[in-house]
C-alpha cells in the first residue's frame, strides 16, 4: 500500500516521501481501516512517538498522520463493537503507523461509528482537532457557562473548533490569530478578535481560561491575564511561566469514542462546522504537510479514496 513516511529525524519536512509499505497487521482488538480521508498535525515531526514505539525503540520508516475517516475492512482477534464494512472515524495510536496511508491498523476503541450523512473529508477534520478542543476546554480547563475564554490560533484546525464549542457552551470567547482570519473567526461566534501581530494581548482583559495552541511568548504572556482560580491550557508545549493565581496544564489528546460521537452529532445538526481548508490527494500530502500550498484557515485534509 502507498503511505507518507519519514525515516530521517534530521531531514525535517524534506524527509517526507510517498512510499510503498506493507499492508498493516490487525492485532488483538484492532480493526484495519481502508482510509478514505486523513488528517495530520503540523507538529508531528517533533512528537517522540513519531519516531519510537512505546518501548522507545526506533520504528522508522513511520507512517505520518494520526486521524482518519474510512471503512473497516478487517477485524483483529477478539475485536468487538465494530463490523467489517462499517464507516468509522477517529484517532490512530501515536506510536504506531498512522493514517496518511491506504490502510491503517487501529485499536477499535479509538474509533467511533461515522453517520452516513457526514462525508469522510469532513470527518477526517474532526478527531484530533475536535477532541483536543473538547478536552482542553472542558476536561482540563473546566470552562463553564458565562466564563470568558481566550483562544489562541482560533482560525486553525484546533482553534476553530474550540471557538465553536466554547460559544455553544455559553462562554464569552476572545479569539486571537492573524489579521486575515478576523472575519472568519467572528463568524464562528467569537465576541472579540485580537490580531497577535498588531493588537496588545492585554486588551483581552481578565479571563477564566486560556486555551493555547501556539506556545512560547504568546503562552507565557497569557498567564498574566488569568483571573484568580483560572486555568491556562496548552497543547503546544508545557508553559515555562506558571500563573501566580491559577494553574497551568499541558496535555496530549486522548481517544474518546463518546466525545467523537457527540462531535459527529453536532456536525449533523449544523451546530459544529469543521473548517476544511483544503482537500489534497495522497500524492500531494508531503507538500501539504510542509506548508508548500497557499495558507488556508482550518484543517487540510488528505483524500485517499475519491468520493466519486
Ligand atoms: N498536545 C496535543 O494533544 C495536540 C493536539 C493537537 C494539536 N496540537 C498542537 O497544536 C498546534 C496547533 O495545531 P492545529 O492543528 O490547530 O494547527 P493549525 O491548523 O496550523 O493552527 C494554528 C493556528 O495558529 C496560528 N498561529 C500560529 N502561530 C501564530 C502566531 N505567532 N501569531 C498568530 N497566529 C499564529 C496559525 O496561523 P498561520 O497558519 O498563519 O501560522 C493557525 O491559524 C500544533 O503545534 C500541534 O502540534 C497538540
């Protein structure tokens, strides 16, 4: 099968290649999915599990991508809950071969059934972005109705979903990003938009939760905006500055079938609109990952099986 792989840690995005790889093995409680559409995350080359398995052993050549939408074609020994022919979407394991491939072996519990009326290219934009936004805002940030949340990178894959989930939960959203993204983000429901290149972050005022996908100076300066008892949640990096009057959390998104099912229902009912910034074939996945295409808001999705 064809897949986008990496082998050399020092090669950066130039090391991505479209390679012939063996069809994956379905281990206990796995399914093999015929991948119709897949997503990737810009920071994947920096994640330890991209290069090593859970025991720390080199696992290259490694298939990139950790989210998919597709159809189950095989069940592993003892797998229950999903059937061959079923449409599914969800996360692949960080430390195994991923989703930028024609087939992927995934633990069944990492996947949720995909309703027939959601296209694979839309579903592939949901698992990492949707679960990260959900878990960051509610599981780690404990965001509540009426509170104020500052969401950085609000036009990106994670941020654009976080804005929508936070608004629907009844929070006041102050969103940040690039100047070009202002109209899009305000259209998602944010109360205020701050251009990080031009506006003063202190204009956000005091907030109950900071949700950060950028890290560095943006993350550290945001800790000063926290109300007493508030939370800074980062998915980009652990904060190097601790908030004086609240707490800071860095986490890695976890698979969650119930949360995936809820996200799918929100998409069906029109309450959540994943922003699919571009759909590219597998042959262009390396260029998309390397950011060689025109910048678009939202999530770039790789389509592996043509819908027609
Ligand atoms: N820990 C976890 O479990 C987890 C899960 C998901 C994602 N992540 C991490 O979260 C980050 C974001 O992921 P994503 O999929 O949302 O990426 P993305 O789609 O590229 O979104 C990032 C957004 O932030 C904007 N941005 C970045 N730096 C900025 C700056 N200095 N000023 C203004 N805007 C800036 C980007 O604009 P430009 O495109 O113009 O730069 C883009 O709109 C990545 O580093 C990823 O690795 C972590």
